[in-house]
C-alpha cells in the first residue's frame, strides 16, 4: 500500500541570504554600507555559525559599488575593518571584531540632490548580482526657530512650534534636540556636556507638502533633562544652548517604518512583516539628509524653569 510522509522539514539546504544596510547622506564625511549574509545549516547551530566572521562576512573578492544613473559613473567602495577607525560593533551574538563595512569618502562621490543611485553587490561565487535603488535626499530649511534669532520657549501654557521646508525626495522626518550645558564640582573647571533628545521620529510627508510643522509640549522637555542628569548636590550646572537637527529620509525609510508597525496592534495576526528593497536579499538601501541649526537659546522663562521648575530644581542649574 502507498502511504503519506507527514514529517515536516523546517530547514532547507545550506544556503545564504545577503543582508544589506546603507543610507547615503550628502552631510556625512564617509559613506558606509554594511553587507553581510544570513545563513542556515542542517548540521550546525546558527548561534555557532554567527561567531565565525567567515560565515558572517563575504570574502575580499566581493565587489560593492554605487552607480550614478544620470552620469553613469560607478564608485567602488573599499572593504574596511571599521573597528580600526573607532566604529566598534555592539556586543552580542556576532563577533565584535572585525567589523567589516564598505566605505567611500564623500569627497570621492558626487551625491547630487535628486540623483538616482543604484547599489550593486557582486559576490565572488558569481551568483546573481544583488541590487537596490534610491534617490538622494535634498536639504531641508529650518524656518522656526528663526536662523537670525534662534530662541525656543518651552512654556507650560502653549506648545513649542518647529517648522521647516521639506527637502527634495524626503518622505519621513526625525527631529533631534542636542541640549548643551556645563558642569563642575566645587573648585574645578567647567566641563562641557550634552544630551541628545530624540524629540520625534517617523513624521510622514504623505501629501508632498512644501512646509512641515511639529508641535512639542513642554513637559517632555523638562522631564527628559531630569531623567538624564543625575542629582548630585556636589555639582553645579549651567545651560549653554541647543542644536536642532531635522533628518529627512527617502520613501524606502518611510515604507520600512510603515511595514514594521503594520501588524503589531492588539488585533494583529502576530505575523510580523518585513520590508526590503534589496534584490535577492534582505535589508534597506536609502538616503538621508541632516539639517542642523546650532546655537539655539532658551527664553528667560524656560531658563528659569530649568533652574527652579518642578522637574529640574534639584539639578543645581545656575
């Protein structure tokens, strides 16, 4: 008699999947692209394989390049161990060294705004070419606070307004506020300190508006400072200024965030989706542009709130 085999084989034959992460940015001094491979094997645990750099990274004969579709110029990226230049990998299941990245100095590549760039990864085993495409994001222009007189007022009776003109090809925005202050113990010199506040993330520009606006309540600003600075009666502090960063990203980043959040609610199917614009692989290749307004002052009332307000009055701001 003929019978069925109901056994379930959950592991395919040994193989690899390219995993890519790269964001081209005209405002960075060096362009980095991470190219690795996911793998599985019938005989060896994935946790064991992950410890082996030879399993994680492609060999030195792998070519990673970026093509400017308008000019036809092709830029070859260099394979480097980023840990040798201060970019160490976080501790985890993967080896911390080497930290292999592919890099090119920004002076050696023309990242013209609105240009279309194609990533090409040619593996040494002559398998299918891995590709991805993105457009270059242009500069946003911050118009509030005013560049000529940058002042922010975090008032408890009204919201603080941030406003900017959108950058070309930007579809999603993050806002960061770097809070600069000084600190010293009795009898010592003032030491420069800073806090990075991720004020807002994934602000969408679905309607292709030329002007974007974000409103921020004051309580999160003061509570962030209170949470990040340790209470210490032996230390004196004084506020210096702030830097506002508007970071614009391409449609690939917007779609990545949409997909990541699409199926995680209370009525979700628990089937967590993934997004990738990498052919024959996984990951994301996109573009960002960071616009920074430095030296923003606080209004007198806001400075008084840092010194004596209910959230920060024990931090010894002078």
